[in-house]
């Protein structure tokens, strides 16, 4: 059967099932089970005949949602919070990898704008970072310690203040997505321009490597999860702009719920970034190998959890589903 005919034959059934599991919390268990069996049969067929097609991606995503719905209807375990971060969220987030890619692209364009502007305009850094910060940093550079600003205050006080502020920025990036995604793009743009200006400022002063070695100790996770929080905002905003088969209201409600899941997932990472900035970044005399080990480990943690792990889990789930269908 051609893919177009397969889609035409089953499209209404899939849409009805998607709406049922997305918005009907009281769906009959027998109806849910029956729909899930039919869906997995269609998924197995698509995996056999339409490999790497959009139909297969859609059915795999729908099957993952149905699996989560079935799991949710079971008696909750004491490890519900652990299961959210370990299994439920990564499987769910796979469907939004494209949105994450768009978010990252928007952010990097803003970084490039900030960097180019700082190189060609010596006053741009003061405009973006403020005179007080620039003057203090110039004094620190003259004294041989470009990142001395991170050594001020107590460790616990710095950790709490930094973590709370970062979480606030993350939730702001998400919440402003309600403004048709424009608000989120604005937050991403502002933070991207600041980062590009910040990094380039140290480059123009000849302390690029020394400064960035310390900054990215905490900045790797901090910046990454701000981008991910921006992804949450775009999920919510785009759900209104592009409702697909749903009404705008229904699509927006689903997008807001999905976006909230994404931004909640960033909280542990903001805490980790705060711990690093409050307790580790202040030690500018640490060996290079240790600094780059922390930076590399932080980058791997983000890439693995938000990109690789969701792919692995969804692939495992698809394989298990196919095996169970073929056995029956």
C-alpha cells in the first residue's frame, strides 16, 4: 500500500485517538487499550514499509504519548518525580528536537550580532554590559585576574542568588512565549547579544582563554538551559500560531502544558550551574585539565539528556512495541 493511501485510510482514527489521549483525562481504559493496540499495529506497519517517513515519526510520537497516558493511569509510585526526569520527560521531549534546533539558531544569531558589534564598536560593551561592570572588569584584568568578579560574596549566598535569578530568567523566557513566541525570541535575542558581547570583550582585551576557562565552568549549563527554556516558550507560542488539526484554544492549552514540562526539566540543571558558579568558578587557579574536564562534562550532560537520551529511549520503545506486535 502506498503511504498516501495508508495515511488516508487511518488519518481520522489517529486524529481521534490523539485528541482522546491529549484532552480526555477520563477516557475509558478499554477504549484506551484498544486504540493503543491499533496504533502500535499501524506503527509496526509503518516501520516496515515507510522507514524514515513523516508518518512513522508521527505514529512513534503518538505511541509515546499513549504509553505515557497508560502509565499515568496506573497507581503512582513513590518514585514519580524520579520517573519524570528519567523516562517520561526524555521520551516526551524527542518530538520537540526541531523546535530546540530553531531556538538554538535564533540564540546563536544573536550571539554573532553581539560579537560582531563589540569588535567593530569599542563602546558597544559598555552599552550592553554597563559602565560599572566594564570598569570593574578592566581593573581586574589590569591586576591579572579577569574573572575576580566571581569571587565576591559568600559561596552559599552566591549560589542561592544566582540559582534563583537563573530560574527566573528561564521561566520568563517560557512565559513570554504566550506573546505569540515574540516575547521568547526577545529574551533569547537579548541574552544572546549579551553573551556575544561579553565573550568578545575579553577577546579584545587579550585574556580570551583565561577568562573563558572560568566563565564556561558554570556558563555551559547555564546558557544551555536558558536556550532550552526558550524552546519551552516557542512550544507554547507556536502552538497558538500553528494549531494544525486542533482549534487554537485546544492547541494552545496543549502547547502550554508541554512547554511547562520542558521548563520544569531545567530546574535541576539551573541548580547545578548555580552550585558550580557559587562554589567552583571562584577558584581561578585550578589546573587547566580540571577546568576543561568540568566544561566538557557539563556539555556532554546537556547533549546527552536533551538530545541523545530521548532518541535512545524512543528507539528502544519503538523496538519493544514492534516486537510485541509481531509476537501477537
